[in-house]
């Protein structure tokens, strides 16, 4: 089983509750099964028997937001996020994926990538953005998720097949530089796309000076998955913005499920709870300006917490407040 590769993590997490306060889903469901400890206990059950695995346990594995905040802040960095994806692979292989997951996975397999426009640089338009957000002078590539969403759902072979189509489309474009606003795609493409320079939009856009108070909601992928990436919070400060700390601590994920890429399509009721939680933590929900690097986070907060003013990092860098 894939989870056998995470034996140390299973052993460490199932007796540990140190990072429970960083479980974004657990913080809104209040269930122990929605913490790394609960999921490690479920993984132990899976190793005993897949046949008798209860549906509740399976749902808990797929309900994880995979922000990787717990892994990042764990003193030993036990890979609780990797364990979840491995558990999903095993569940999918056993034909036991929950129904909403199967439906979304089928949709994610149905991609058709196309390249439009002209320029030396290719801009990937992720599923939560539109072509209008593409920087001037770039070609665009769009037509579906790159394969990361299927990967986090445990559909490894399908993820690879989708990514192969994406890579072919990129190759046909003739571009050797690709830019994206989507932190999940940035992480995934940087890991997998050979021969192409992959950049996050915040490092590509020419930014202009600005001023005013903003709250930056740190991205799961840029912070917890791309350790070498300089936080856009630093760029905002250098440009002249005054950054105010959001929430109760700088470790918790306030992305409403960015790590899971398509969380709102799988468990909209939990995504809504995470958005309400973020809204409740805002100092002044109707007047604060929240900035996110993630098109996903902006889209779900706009949908489930419309009282908040949420701006995409790209907009702030290019246009100001
Ligand atoms: S990730 Fe680290 S802190 Fe969290 S439960 Fe596992 S061992 Fe404990």
C-alpha cells in the first residue's frame, strides 16, 4: 500500500495532538478525525483491513484541506499531507472513493488545452481565473487543471495523463517561460515541467509602489510547499503597504482549502464553514482589505463570505488598492 511508505508519520501522528489547532477543517468541524492524529489513526485502520473501512473514515481522508500547515510547523516535519494523498491513492485503487470525489475526478479528466495570443511567455489560466487576468504581451494556455487536482485526489495515473497533455500543449506553444497566478499550479509545474522556466505571477509582474493597510492571507502552496519562495508579504511591504497580522496566529491556514485545489467542488458545505471562520476572524469584516495570492481563495471567499473585500495579489501589484 502507498501509505506503508509513511510508516514513521503514521506512528508519530497517531499519538500526537500538537498541531491540532492548525487543522483548518478540524477547526470548523470540531472532529478529531479531521486532524493529522485522526487521519493517522484511520491510516492504521486501513493497514489492518481495507474491506471493513467505514465510509466515515474514507470521507475524513478526502475532507482534509491538505494545507500542509501541520507538516510545516511540526518540529519534525512529519509528512501528514503526503500521508493523506497516499491514503487517497489506496482508497481510489480499492474502488472506494466517495461519490462526490468520483464525479469531480471525471470532470477533471476532461481537459482540452489550447494556446492563444502572441508573445514569448505563456500565462496559464487556472480554473478559478479568467483570460482577462493574463498579463499583457503573453500567450495564454487554458482548458482545465494541469493535473495537480487529480494528483491530490489520489488519481495518480489520470493526473499523469492530463499533465502529459498539458506539457505537449506548452511544447507546441514554443514558449520556454510559463507564468501562473495559481500557487497550486506553480508548485506542481515547477516540480514537473522540464525545460520551461516556471514563475509565479508575483515574481513576474512589474509592480508599482502603493500605500494603505492590507491583511495578507498567506498561500498554502507558496508557504508550506515552496519553502524557497520568498513570501509575497515581503514584496507588499517593500512596495509601501502596511501589513496587518490576520487571525489569531501566523501558522494557521486561512485559504479555505487552497491546498486541496478544488475543495469547494467536493465539500462546499465545509468550504463555506472555512470562509465563515475567516470572516469571523477579520478585525473589521466590512472595511478590511484582504489580499490573497490564490485565485481559488479569492473565488470561494467572494462566494461564501461576500461581506469581505478580497483582492488578488496580482491586482494589488499592478493596479494598487
Ligand atoms: S504532524 Fe507533527 S505535530 Fe502534527 S500530529 Fe504529526 S507528529 Fe504531531
